[in-house]
């Protein structure tokens, strides 16, 4: 379904009960106000939304339109857009092993305290009301797979199990420590899904033959190498058994010191003391994966995990450009309408970016900056609305023309001192990882 297909949009509005009879505020116009209208304003307000559409409606009347039917309408539009797959995959030899490369992460923001019963926060020094967004991003196509809006207190490790049903065999999932748990990794392994994650300092690792616990700190201090990998088992203390590779790389002293400082700061905020092993492991970057060595080498595993940074760039654009976290309302339905409206725009922009970026990389080996592309679309949002209201065809032509015009200014510049994500994935630099054998681990376990 196209965002500019007026008939289908109005039909969805009617099916969800948003439009029960012919009104001046149609489903299509409401959608425009909740998407391009919202992102064209620094501070969203009812009068601003009305002005963006140039319609004769009172603020109270618009306020009353923020109901459950309106939320359902925007949810339906978003879900339908996400089902639409555009463009080709990135053509990279390293990535061809996987059916998908999905990056999952979450971000939260404070909302009105009046919504604390619906979207509770942690309270205390933190906010009493918080909203959290779970996001899964398909790196191969440059498109957002799905979203989930939850209360701020919902732990990532709880949401992690919802991911399993959404992923298919042969996919690669990149997650951070918040999602890590042995049972989650076991469920991925059972379904034939690959994963790469950092190793939690609290997670126990076991010898692959004797199944005895390995003293990780003792092992790291005894192997006099900068980079290593060895086979391990996870989850034996939780009645599951997951064969994995543990891949490690020593970091510079200044990096290790910054990590320790971060752990101490976080512990101080919560009134706790960081564990000794957590501070000592800061000297290493430790990754776990179930991808076989013959499929992806150790150095490539670390490179693949680097692309998880892409989702951080997306969250940055959500908040800085689309202002997803700027919700000045205590009305639950209006809050959700504003969130889903912005997510619809985010889905549209990332899909268009994914199509152009894949085409540019596969034919010219150049990349399109996601950050610049978000900004260029946002800058044209208000003009686009006026063009669409004057005539749908004129609006579409304007958008197509402006996209073509701004692509050139959004191309990433190649810097020798700072490789781009795609450059890293194609780089053939020689890095050696020492393979530690099982017999040596047996001595140390």
C-alpha cells in the first residue's frame, strides 16, 4: 500500500472505524497530518496540525479524533507498509551466507507522568512514565522489519523471545547485552538462526568435551595473545546446551579505562558496586556466535557485529530529526497516534533509502548517508503537504524530483582514516586470531 493511495488509505480508515461518515477530516488527510505534518513542526500542537492541512476544523474537534479507532487506523497503515519489500539486497560476498541480517535494539524516552499507569517508568531519580521502542532493522535491504511500543520498564530480555517467531532459518541476528540469555540463544539455535552477541561477564562458559566450567579470567591471563578464539558451550547451568565460538580481541588501555569508568558510573547511579570480573574483562572485546568457523572467520565476526551501529544511527534520526521523543500530551491515544505517525514516516524514508543505497552500492560502490537523507526529507515535509493538497500527482512528482536532487549531496565521502560500514565489510586486511585447542582449555578448566 502506498502512502499516497488515497482510496486505499480512506478504505482502511473506514474499516478500522476511524471514519464513520463523510467528514472534512478524511483518513488520508489525518494520515498526512500525523506524518509529514508532525515532522514539519518543532513542537507538535493541534493548531499547527490544522494549519498544515489548511482545513476548517476546531482544535477540540481534532482533539476528539484521537481515539482508539485512530490508533488502530495508523497501526494498520504501518503494518501494511512494513509488509511491502522494496529493492534488492546489498551485494557483498560476506553477507550472502545469510537470508537476512537483523539488528535489534531498543530506545526509551520520558512522557507525561499522567500516563504512568499505562507506560510506567522506574520512578525515583528516573522518570515515573516512560515509553520504549523495540526495533528490528534488516541491514541487507536497508529496511525496518518491525516495531513494538512497550512500557519503559519492560526488559529487553523479555522481548527477546518475541523475536524468535519473527525470524526465519538462515537469518543472522545481532543483539547487545540486554537481550542476551542462554535460553534465548538456545531458541535461536533450535530454529536455525545465527547470532552474534557480546559476552556478559556474568555468563558461565563450559568446556565443549568435559562440560566443566571454564575459568574465563584465568584463561585470558594465561594466553599470551592479542586475539583468540575457542569453542565453548553455553547454558549448561540452565538445562540447555549451545555450542558457540568465543572470540576475543584485546583493546587499547585507554578504551579499557573508559569502559571501567562507564561501569563505575552506572553502578553509582543504582547504588551498587561493579563486579570485579566485569572491570577486569574490560581489557577485552569478547563475542559469542554460533556461526561455524568455515562460514565466517573470527575477524569477520567482529566486523559483522560493527554494523549493529546502524540501528543507533536510526534511533538518532528518530529523536533528532523526526523528534519521536517530543510528546507534549497526557492523552494516551494522541501519544500513540503521534508515535505511529512518525514511525510510518521512518518506515517510508528507510525503505526509499534502502532502495537507493543498495542500487548505488551494487553498481558504483558508493553509499548514501542515512542521516543526511532523513534531514533532506524532513526539510521538505511542509512543502510536500501543500503540493499533495493542491494535487496528488503534483505532490508525488515533487517528492520524486526532490529525492533525485538531494541524493548527490547525501553520498558518503570516502576517508582513508575512517572507513564506512561497507568499506569494513569488503576490507581484506590481514588479522590473525589464535585458535586455542580443547586440550589446552582442559588444563585451565
